[in-house]
C-alpha cells in the first residue's frame, strides 16, 4: 500500500524519524527511503481477532442468558417457577382429576361424589327428513324461559316445509335468541329418524329452561316441551362437609387445588394429595449446575479474549454459597465448578424444603444480577483490560481492537480508516 504525502504536515515530522534511523544505522552507502509499508499481516490478524471476539461474545451472551433462565426457576416470586411447582394426585383419576396450582401448600383432602352437574336436554319427536312437517303453515309464537329470563320467539312454517326444514328453522330461531340454550339437528344413523335437540349451554339447576306456545302449536307439534335430561347441581362430600355446585369443577379453599368431577361414586371416598414437584426441581437444579459449569469453563478458556473480571465474580458467588448449599449436596470442586450429589440432595430437600428454597433464592438472585450485568456491558469493554476500558486515550490500549493506532503512531504514518 502506498501513501501520498500530506502537504500540511511539517517536513520535520515526515523525515525526522527516517533521519534518526539512518543515523543510528551508521550506513556508509546511500540508501533510498522506504515509502511503502505492508499492512496485510496486520489486517489479516485484525480480521481474525474480530471473528474470534464476535464468536466468543455470541456464546457468552447465550450461556449467560441460559444461566439466567435457570436461576429464574428458583425465584419464589414467579408463580410458574420450579420452586413453586406442585403435583396433585387422585386415588381414583377416572372419577376425579386434580390439578395443583403454583405455590399450593402440601395437603390432603377426601371427597365422595354423589352426583354430577348436568345440563337440561329436550329432544323433539323423530322422523325421516323427507316426511311432511307436523307444524301447520303460518306464524307461530312461543316463549323460552331460563334463569329468570324470558323471551318471546316467532317461527314461520311454510306450506312446502318438510320435517327436516321445520327442524332447521326452529334450531335457527332458538340459537339466534342467545339465551344460553343451543339447538341442533341430529340423526343416529344415515337412514335413522332426525330430531331436534335443545341443551342448556351451562350445567346446573339454575340453567333449567321451559318452552311454551303462546300463539300456534309448534312446540307441542314437535314435542319440544319433553325433557330428556333434567338440569341439576353437583353434590359431594368434601372433608366431611356437604357441598353443592353448579358445575363439575371446584377449587379447594386454602389448598390451591382444582378438582374436576368425572363420575359419581358413592361406594368409596376419593383421596387427593398435593406434594412439591421434587423431580422437576431436581432437574432444574442439575440444569443450573451444568450451565454454571459450562459458563465457568468458557470464561476460563477465553480469558485471553474476554475480560477476566467476570470469571472472578462468578467464582466469588459460588464460594460464598458453599456453606448454604453444602447441606443439600451441592459443593464446589477445586477447579471452581459445582458438583451435585442427587441422593444427598433428595434426602436434604425432603427434610427441609424451606431452607433449600431460601439458599437457592439467594444464589439464583446473584447469578441473575451478574448475567444481567454481562448483557448490559458495552461490547468494546470485553476486548480491553479494566484499566484500558476506563481510559479516554485510545492509544493506551495494546489490544488488537485498537492496535491500528499504535501501528500508525509507531510507523509515523497516516491511515485512511476507510481502507
């Protein structure tokens, strides 16, 4: 690469260094000045350093983000964290299923299901779709009453209507009322009679409905006033107390358990148990240890490229946690990595879960703070030592990221940064 002379630069600045070099060499024969310098080795090394730093920073951010994600699993303020994970079991899952809500307290309860909540269902008379409609032509008016609401509806029967046409028109009138009752036309088989089925959308005794003709006879003609299934509430005995519900789901007070009733069974009581999700918590503990050790090994391997103060910070955190985590089978090895004894961990956590939660809460919070600090640190600071990153003088650094300044000043040249 060849550089042109800068006219406004003093002559002594351009040739003074050359004269000094010639005087030191004490040459006896004339030597032509050197006007060109090859920057290709420097350029290649700089590109290699940039690539290596970019790859290292990408992995650093990924490893720290994954460690932060694992640390969040031990935050008691997060409802869905592993430390708040609970499992609910039912002695008869075919009759009652149980779901533990996050943070539920370990408990046991007993229940006997006497009856399930059901919706009311009315079915019309059945006939083949092509048969004549039993509803006389003309306008018909009827009322639909449900849950203290009543609405008057109108149905028009055309002389050309077949049985299927009357069912479809009646279903449309009922569905458009939006009173909490649905209607549909169904058949049990391809050549089976069709019928109109009306059901209350929600279960419970309050959802019982009635149909009554006020002008005409469409309800009586289709026999829609015949109840096939009555609306009723669910009844059960929960912890020796009688409970009546409008639906087949309930939450046990002060237990954090949601029960779903599937079958009524008076023969024997059903037992529900709520316990901590130890298996999930163990897996998250193993993940936290693995991700910390991976980040620790990565920082140690790339300490020549990245700043080394982050490595000291994480080691200091794990060293401070030795006393609190050691009773739970988590200890620090000689090289700074964490080790987990699963059998010891199970015994200790089962014996004192509260102490384990407190210890992991503090450790997880410190991990989170340091990983967030890494992600908030400017990119350039990872390529300098602490002293250089705090300096305002760009020529002070001898790292590859600013070596072009040292190269330029040492060679007495002006570098066009666009190159």
